[in-house]
């Protein structure tokens, strides 16, 4: 089974997005209650979901689906709790 460059690239984008989110959070450049943090985590999760799906890596697939759902939920709740 060959490993298409597009799948590999999407996986790397996901990995870089996760690391960027964590680095920026650790350096106090972003806050965990901001959409940017959650969007970086969503991009990271989606990239690694594509990669894991292609490779049939089910534990990695499951954790990244959970990670994306948590980030989507956080953005949803933040919007829902916003004063009108």
C-alpha cells in the first residue's frame, strides 16, 4: 500500500497545528478560552484523522475524533454563552 503525498501532507499539517496550539498556549500568546486555540486543535485533529483513517490506525483515529468534538463543543458553548 502506497502512502499518498496528500495524506502525508494533511497529517503533517495536523501535527504542526497541534504543536503550534500548544506552543502558543505555553508562551501565553493565546488563551485556551479563545477560538484560535480551538481552531488550531480542530485543524490538528482533522489532519490526523485523515492520516489515521488512511493507515487504519484506529486508536489514533478515535482520540483525534474525540479531540475535534471537544474543540467544536468548546466553540459552540462559547457562542451559546455569549451575551446577546
